[in-house]
């Protein structure tokens, strides 16, 4: 039994025209949409990185401000003010006799030269309790207006801080100003720390009569940036405003390494006035990176704390979960254009061949003239 065959005959010319009308505009639209989606994907990832950088920078800034607030509260303790006032009124001679040491050496450790005359005061007992309550305070000392230590949370290896630039900046010729040192390292506790210098004011005259110096551990803060990766493989760095890495995976402040991603965001940071954040997609080491950044805003009050948080990841890796769909859509667009192009080439070659076949079958003008003359 013969089966009926369903044959659909379509003119190749009409098919080609239909495809040109449908496929070409759709392919162009597809190319535009995939390009826009690629940019939108980078922007979304950049916004996520900016949010993470903003969270990290806010935590860093809040940590510093909270510790400075704690130090300022200690400067207002009556026992501290009384001890400093008494020492300043006597020119610091009593304090020097009690310590029995000259200036020099480093701060920290349980051994030292500070005498019982200083450590046995109510002010020292208050500082000792404050240090015990918050382990982030490695050491706390109070000095008079000459820089001599008049109260301390533990034994010190020097009797005066008058030669320290940060102490001098905090005393400020009797005007008083909060000064924070650069990051230092304490060998005894194996901790990174900041020396926070806060002026002690006389309640009656509002005159700066001394300085309270607290060594505050920042190891916990810096450890957040030591993680191998965050989010979906991104890398977080804490850098200074000159591009030097303060803390990052496999790097710290004493390595003095330069951040490769910092140059990509340098122009976006501007003058670092106020709290700034943003994101960019820029080449780093010949590869495109998605970078989110946020500055801590600490530089407005503390010139040496121009800290900036940078979160970055290679673009191809950051967009990997969505990249397969994007590449598939782009491949379909390219395939559609390729098929239309091949069909057009086939149509052109087929039509040229058909015309040549017709010309070979039909007699030429010369042959028809000869046939007419012979007849």
C-alpha cells in the first residue's frame, strides 16, 4: 500500500526573504540584549562587592571610633585627672623618682622599670581594671604635661613619652588633640596595635594637663581581611591611600606590598573627602576585574588613617554562574546569522548555476541567424 507523501514546496527566494526579515532583526536584537545583560551583570556584581566593601569599611571605622571613644571616657575619670593634675603641679619630679628610670625602650610586656609608686595608685588600678575588662587594650598609661608616666595598667619599660611624635601631637602645646599612631606590632602579645593618644583636660581651666595613651589591638580587625576568599571567591583588601596593603590574604602592613587593584579605583576615589564608595570593571594584569571599594572616612580626622577597603574578583570567575546562559544565548544568535548567511550564499550560487545551464541549452543569436538564412 502506497503511503501518501506530504510535500511542502516553498520557493527558496521566499524562504530567504522571510528569514532575512525575521532572523536578522532578532539576531541584532539578541546581540544588543546580550551585550546589555553582560554589562548589567557586571554592574550587579560590582554593586554587591561595593556593599561588602562598605560593610567592611564601616566596621573598621566604627572599631577605631569606638576605641577612641573609650579612651576619651577614661580621660574624664576623676582618678586619672587627679593623678595627672598632682604630677603636673609638681613638675613631674615625684613621678620620675617613683619610676627610677630614664626615657627610652619600648612599651609592653609584663617586665619593666615602672615602680610601685606609680602602679600602686588609684589611677593605675582603674587603668588595670579597664584593661582586664577589654582584652583589646594591651596597655594603658597616663602622662602629665611633661610626658612623664604617672599611671599605668602594667609595668612599663620607659618613664616618659615626651619624645614620641604622637604624644607631642596629642599634647599640642597644651591645646590637646586626639592622635592615632600607625599600626605597630607588640612582640609580647604577638598583636598588631594602634597607640591612641587622647588629651587629658583640667575640668576647671579646660587646659590640657596630660595625655592618656592606650595600645589597642587591631589583630581581630585585620584578620577579617586575611581570609582566602569571601562571597563567591572574591578577595578583600584593606589598603592605605597610597595603595600599600595593610591587610590582605598572604600580606600585611609590614610587607609593604602595593595593591594591584588600587590603581584601577584611584581616579574614582577622588580626594577622599567624606565616605565614598563605588564599583568599576577595569583591567588588572591584563584581565578584567570587577572591583567594589569604600573608604573608611577616617582620614578626615586622622590624617594617617586613609584606609580603603577593596573587594575584587576576576570578571570571568565572578560571572561564572550566569556566564553559561549568556554564552548559550550569544551562540544561538551567531548560529542564526550564520545559517541565514549560508542560505544566502547557496541561493546566489544556485541561481548563477541555473542561469548558466539555461544559456547552454538555448541556441545563441548567431546560430539562430544562420538557421534563418539557410531557410
